[in-house]
C-alpha cells in the first residue's frame, strides 16, 4: 500500500539579509572589534543627537515636529504658528502692513524696522524731516538681516537722500553695526552720539578703516573728555564715519545738569517736540563704563509729543538710568513705550512703568539663545499693556495723524497672548518637550508633549 503524503510541519528556513550575513561574519572574525564598533556607532549617534539638541534647539524642534506631523511651535504657547493654541482668544494684532506707506500732511510715522536682535528706528516727523535712531543687529546665526534690507527700506521713504537727525543711543554692536553705512550713504544734517571716545586696537582695523580713523580731526576727538572709552570695532567705524562727515553738526548725548535738556528737536508750525533726557556731566563723572549695564545706561530717553500724544524712546535704558529720568520728568501720562533693551529683565522696571502709564509697547527683538529677549519678567510687568514685537509682527509702523488719531500697522499677525509670552519661557517649554522626545527616541517610551 502506498504511503500517504503529508505536509511537513517544519517552517521554511528564512534567508538572512546581506547586512545580517556581513554582521555575523564580522562578529565571527573578531568579536571584540565588532562590539567596539557597535558601541562607537551608538556613541557617535548619541553625541550628534546631543549636539543638535543643545546647540540647535530650533532644528531639533523642527525634526521632532516633522516626525510627529506638527508645525514647529504649534504645540507651544507663544510659538510661531498663529492660532496654535486653541484656547487663545486674546486680541489679534498685525498683518495690515504691506508696500510703501504714503505720509499724509501733518502725519507722524514711527517705523520700528525688523532687524532681529537689534534696533533700527526710523521716524517721519510731522514737518517732513527724517530721523533715524540706531542701526544695528547681531551676527549670524541668530539673525539674518543685512544692511541691504535696511538701506532699501529707508530709500523707499527718504527720496532726497537726506536725514535731518541721526542718533546713536549707545555703543552696543546691535545698535551701531551698520550705522556707519547709513552715515556714508545718506546726507546727515545733525548727528547725536554718546559722550564716549572710541579707542580701538588699530591692528584689528582694516586698511580702509584705519585710514578713516586716523583721518578724524583732532579737535573733534577732543570733544570727548570723559576717561571712559570703548574699543570695539563697530563703534570705531561709526565714530570715524560720523566725525569725518562733511556738513554734519555733532551733538553729544549729555546734559549739563538735571534741569537742562541739550537735545530738543521741535517745530513751531506743526507743534511737535522731541525732548531727550541724557546722562548729565555728573552722571558720566560718577559712573565707570565697566560693564554692559553701565554702557546701556548712557542711552538717552526721549519723549516725542504731538497732538496730545506721547511716545517714549529708550534705547537700552535699564534700572540704572530709568529712575534718574523719572526724577527729572515726574509722572507723565504717555501713550506708547519703545521698550528698553529689547525687553530685558533689568529694563522697564515697575516703578518706571507706573510713572508713565503706558497703553502700548513696541519691542525690537529677535531669535537669540543667549539674550532670550523679551524676558518673561518684563512682559509680566506689562500685563495690562498692548504689546507689539518685531519677532512676532515683523516691521511695525505707528501713525499719529494731525488730529491725534493713532494706528498700528505690522507685517504679520499675532495675538496678545503670544506677545506676552517671553522668549525665555518659550525656550524652557521647548527644552522640556525636547527632553521628553529624546527619551522617546532612545528608550522607545511614549511621552506626551
């Protein structure tokens, strides 16, 4: 009798992949070397991951967001995705600025250019004259703004190529880095600058820069008698450009005493006044410019009054010079504050805010992991103030017409909730989420963001 055929219960032997074969062969040939190689590869991956996580948190956030299918910042309060927080019902501002604005008769336009972590303010005064306050930004990789952007913007508005008033508030690079180029490109009638002599290391100057610095007339250098000096190259470039500028009157940002304002820009016909409260001779004599806070505190604080509106300009003012100005002005009801020092925690102190009762605040700030501006502490003190920020709203323009009506315009949209969340808070939240996702990748543990 023939035997019945039966199917084998044994599974077919699976064929190893080329990678598996190579791995087994390498292991058999030299097990120790194979294990060391695997450990080395794991270590390289771990180190590379740590570098991206700690040095480039935004890139890390983008990678994780791509894996999760989210937009970067969308799950973080105050992130870059408008409306990312479904519970945010606060006022939406911005998104109403495009093209070139046409200044109406008697209108004041205050432009806060988006230059990232820096300051560049352009003011079209009611009498038709132009003023620029500061012009600078930080270096890459934090900001990607060049002088070409600023030059193109200013040229759209300054058709005659003349700036009647140009001011440098203090010597920091993010306020002065391209101000020398503005001086060189435009005619400047009046320049206002710190009472600080530039003393650069001449070896750090290029041949062109050295020639310009050595060309400065000695009688103009002699204007700066305070013993404190600044040696940075960006300040030296501006110092040479402005002191060598033909047909430009130099004014020092210094008052004789607390009862004197040496810088007052005004027009009787259109009835505006811009009065600056500068450090006094006594202030310069008493204080040493030995650190960043002292250097920031030489910033003049200006109040622009027009049609019963008041706008305050502060440079990088802080807790050192703010009380001095409050003492000189007394309590004043101001409408708009150009926030000092990009919203740092040592600026816009509570006593300063209380003295002027601001309704609106404008902050020039940008991506900078070191400074983390604006800080949460400062924004918390502005809880009842409507805030505009260049990192959220792009370039911002405030207009005041000849009847005193104010209007804000800006390039991009944000909410007041987003604008009141400090960059330090956002970074902290991103760091926590990144740590959780790091655990997910290495330990295959699902942790909700």
